């Protein structure tokens, strides 16, 4: 039976000492190789110190909160057999611990990263007599509480990790290695993870879109209202009008009806048909209603503008909308056709989700988002009936549009779309 010292190892370049934050053992405890002794903390990380060999804790060299110098003795272990002799290059344990090795000073407060585990360099552990054991299916993995916490935080199933410690115990290094390489492919046939990275420079229209979106989100405090609309009557009317389309008249989509509904609603609330010059502190309310239609093209998103929608009927709105969309997709739209909007519609059509949060087209103050139509059960007062339902997602510039006014606008659109005949009735 002899006594061995376990010293605080070098735990990072330039680190001279570490704060002792937790003891995992006390005097008289029996520890096995790789059992945790203590946890220390630097200004960068928490570090767990495992025991390099088995033995009985005979002496503890610091208290919680002490600053422990690198190379000073943390604990002494009573060991038996070959482990009882000190390494030749290590001084006797009585000469290792010095009064300067441990102080009561504390390091500055820091938020620790997940604990790392470092084996003391001052002790060379006895070579392992057994190799890591591979677990059988369903066998519970061997791991310390700190390892299990680290795995939970990483969303990792420890059963997938092969332990390299004694008896197949999982170490921090095993987890780090697993996370760095990812799980092994579950299928054979030459399948391998893809590691290629393609750099795409943001230029041209894509850069313009990025700049426009960044400007809108950085300057405009958005408020978004989402309202459910029963468009069954409108869809019935649209189907009727499309039964005998004239060659010069394209089939009607939902958008021309929405444009005409917006004309009526904006006539009642002209403050929403406006541009906000936030640098000059002026809101320009427009009498003419120029509706931008967000259109996806091979080059990216552009917004052709249907000018003076207030002077167009349903068919005229549809014809102009189709003409502009075609020119935008072909890349032949002029600057005049792509500028001058006072309010915008954005729609993903059948691909749209249940709801969206549209980004306002700066310097406008409102945008109307159209989501996909889906058949859902609706209570009519006596029973549930299947109805074609669609959500409107409308965003507003909260600097100049109050929530009440925004809600009034959305409810007016809902009323007009659910009762499509009123769209064509003059007040």
C-alpha cells in the first residue's frame, strides 16, 4: 500500500490556475480508474478531472471556491500493487503541495461551457488490461451524470455512441468525436455523408432583394393580423364567370376579386394607401391605388404594379395582372411597370401555407398576404358544413397605422370577400 498524488493538469494554453467548483469525492472514498474527482472552472470552460487510477482518497487539497494552481496536488490516493510507486520524474508527494499552490482568490464570474474532461498529466495511469467493450443491443450505456447531461443538451442518444473507456464507458471525447463526424449511415450500398459546400455570391437582383428586405425589417415595426375568410361564395362566383371565357379574357383567379375588394376598403381608409418618408417624417396618402403584385421569376422576386386599380373593372384588373406577370417572368418588364406601387399583394397560390407574416414593401405602409384555400368544417349555427376557407395575412407599419385601423381594414376585406356581390355594388 502506497500513496499517490493527483495533480491539476494543464487545462489550456495560458491558464495558470482554475477555480474549484465541485468535489465528487471526499476523504475515505474508494474510487475506480476514470471516476470523477473534481470539477474546476476557468474563465472559458468547466473541466472535469477524473482519477487516473483506483484507490482510497486519503487527502483533499482544496475547498470549493479556492483557486488551484496548475500542477498543484488536488488529492492523494492510497493505492495497492504496482500503482503504489511514484513515477521516476515526479517528486515525493510530501514536497509537491506548497502553501502557494492553493489560494482563496476566486476567478471572475463567467458562464461555463459544457464541461470538458482532461486526464491529469502528472500521473501516468496503468495501461488498460482490457479493451473497450462493445455493448449488446438494448444494453444501457455506461456514462457519468455529466456525460448524460451533455448528451441531453446535444439531443444525442447515448445508445448510438461507442464508448472507449473502461468496460465501454462513454467519455467526453467519445461524444465530441461522434458529434464531429455525425451518425454512421444506416444504409449500405456506398452511401456516405456529403461534405461539399457551394459558395453563391449574392449579386444582381438577389442582392437588391436582400437589401430591400433588410431595409424593410430594420426600419418598419411590423404588426401582422391573420384572419380566416370563407371564400366558398366567391369561388362559386369565379367558377360561374369562368365557364365561358372569351379569347381576349384570361380565366379569373382570386387576385382580381381581391384587388377590387382592396379598392373599396382603401377608399374608406386612405391612410393605408400611402408611402411613408420616414426621413422627412411625411406620410404621402395617394388617391390613385397602385397595387404591386409580388411575382416569382427565374431571377427572383419582383413586384410589377397594376396602376390605377380604382379605375379598372374586374376583367381589366385580370388582363393587366396577367400581362405584367408575363413580362416580369420573361424579364422584359420596364422600370415604370416595376415601380410606383402604393400597396402590395403577396401570394404563394396553392403552395401557400396556413398563414404567413408578409414583409412590407418599403416605403409602403401595408401589404396583403394570400394563403392557400383549404376545405375545412365550419359551424353554421346548427351543424358543421364543409367550406372553402382561406387565411388573409396582412402586415402594417405600426409607426403610422394603429392596430385598430389595421383590424378594421382586414375585417372589411373579409366582409367583401365573403359576400362577393358587394364588391360590385357602389355605396
